[in-house]
């Protein structure tokens, strides 16, 4: 008999990655403590398998002693987002092998996360952040922002607030669906 309660992995994904799951954002990141991830690893694998017929991907980007960093994304949405001229040019300047396929670019990102002394802030491009906010964050070293929400905003705070509200609404809606006993596969597999 299948459980009517969502698994812990579903709850984590709903709370941290709902906008990407719903397709209103190209990707989200989920950071788990390594010990916590060890307890839900099988659940993540099962979810990835259940969602394999969709455009949704769940990929471990980095694993270390303390944390596991997971990228949840819509394959076609992320590829189209990164192919936009401004993001394409920006990532190319950062040394990414743009134009060689999404998997190759994601492998480069994973290496950058694992090899960097600091965190590669260009990851904001993958997460759908406005380019002016990514560049502003780097230029101002995380200071002097105009608004702080899902990211630090250096550009248009009104536009960002609308996006933040949309992301929160999406997260709350997905969490409510899971609390009512729905499962990710029911919600996202056609």
C-alpha cells in the first residue's frame, strides 16, 4: 500500500524548488547536509526516475563532507534561457563551453563549484536571475543591493518583488498539494 504522505525528498523539493518544478523558473538549487541527503538519497533517485518522462531533471552538482548541492531544472527551459544572447555572452566570458550542449555546460558548472575557493556567482545565470543582478552582486561584493529576497537585487526592485511573490505563491501552492496527499509524480507527470 502506497503512503498518502509525501516523502521527505518531495517536501524538500516543493519548498526549495517549486518554481523550477512548475516551469516558471529555469532552475533552483537545493542544499542538503550530507547526513540528511544520505537518509533521502533513495527517495531522490525514485523521484528522478518517476519524473524522467518529463522535462524535470534532478542532478547532484557537488558533494562534499558537509553538504550536497542539487540542481533541479527544466531541461528545455534552462537550455533556452542560457541560449539568450546576453546570458550566452556572459557565460562564454566566464569560460563556459556555451554552444556545446546543456550537459557540457552543467558539467563545467559542477567543476567550477568543486574547484572554486569561493562560490561561482555566475550560477545566478542558471537560476534565472537577471544579469544586472548577477553582475551587481559581483561588482558590489554582495553589498549595496536595492532589495533582498530570493536573491540580492541591484536592478529593478519592482520587477523582482513581483517575481518573489510569484515564486512564494508557487511554493505555497505546491506544499499545500503535498500536504493534501498528492505526490510529485501525480502533479508533474502527464
